[in-house]
């Protein structure tokens, strides 16, 4: 059975057809522009692939957000109050159902990435873990009690509020909703706004990275205390900096101050706070996993 997957990001869309990380039969990526142009290009990709490869069993979409994940809602499958210009209140899932006649599984991009890491990657066998992406935005998802993390809406880890001393660091933040939330302080656009240069152009010894590690560690400590994850995976373009993981781990241990006395933190923090095993492909492979899971669950219903 073949499945389609879409990682819908604020910067780019990635579309694939396949069954697993070892079996991706077609792939296309393109910049996120207007909703009509972007979704239309994705629909055309899957139409072409169904002609070439055969029918798809389902389509999975992991989307940037916020999104509406309530199945009974009239806006299920919509992006809602996003800061991405032009994408507020856009129906993402609907055009694919209508144009392709497929069942569409829909979730956040970070929950999709968490699902792929649980199925094929660095979270295999874990019951409770978190996945964070640090890039154009900051988002998070994961598993709690063996299930993807949903609730009132979905996790909005990027908008955690952090303790700050404005006398020492007066940067107002870059989030249009909250100013100096985690995303407003530590995302790629926040680094650009603060330092006047893209994150990837900053040298490894730039003071930006110690501050970035501090902000991220503060968020992780809050999540460790609130969720008690067995592992935290961190992906996204900002995390491509090799020096960040050691800085974050050191800050987390210092902030916890030996209060959470788990061997995973005290002795194995290199694997407790780690990159995703599937790397930058975790999100789009997670979309495939969403489609697979939807078919599996439908078959399991008597």
C-alpha cells in the first residue's frame, strides 16, 4: 500500500509518496507561497504520482500552525491564528480530500515528526517523550502515555513564557502575539532581529549561542518538570549548530540542580536531549506515518 505525506512548513512544503524511510518513491519540495499556489502545487504532485505509481491508500499532513485538530469542528484541518501572512483561517486538509478523493490524516508538523521518530527513529519503545523544532518558528509535540499529545487544541511549546531580566537583556522579542515568548526569543527570525544577521552566519563563539542555549534550556526544564519525558528530541534549522546541544545540556543540568534525580539526566543526558534520528526528514516521514496509522486504525474498527 502506498501513502502520501506532506510536511507543510512556514518556509517550504515537502511532498512524498512511499511507505517508510527506506521506501520513498517520489518527492518534491517547494517554497511556501500563497495558500492557493502552494496547495495547488501539492495537489498536482499527488495527482501525477497516482497516475505514475498507482492509487494512494491515504494522505497524511503535518502542518505548521496553530491548527484545528477537532474532528467534529467545521474548521477541522484549518490553519487558524498563525503569524504567517495570508495563511490565517486557511483550509489545508479539505482541498486534498476534494481533489484526490483520499482519506486525509491531519496533525501538527511536530506531532507528525514525533510519530515518525516513535515508529522508526530515536523514540522507538518510549511511552512519553517530546519533539521540538527550532527554526522559522518553534513548535513541539510528542507522546504522553503512548498517545500523541492532544488536548484543548495542541501543544504550543513555542509560546512558553520564560523568566527574564530586562535590565540585562532588553530585547523585546519577535513574536507578533507575545513579544518575548520562547519563539520570540529563540527562533531563527528572533536571532536575526536581535543580532542583525541570519543564525547560520553567526560564528560558533558568538554570544548569541550561549543566550540561545539559556532560553532553550529554560523551556526544557519547564517541560521536564511538567511532562516528565523519557527523552527530548530537538530538530529544526537552528539546531544545526554543533555547539548548541552541549551548551543546552549543560544549562539544563545546572538549572535542574540535581532535583530530578533520574539516571537519564544525571548520567545519560547526551541521549536524553538529542537530535532526531531521522534528521530533517522526520516531519515528512511523520506525515507518511500519519496516513499509515489512519488506515491501520480504520481496519481495526469492527
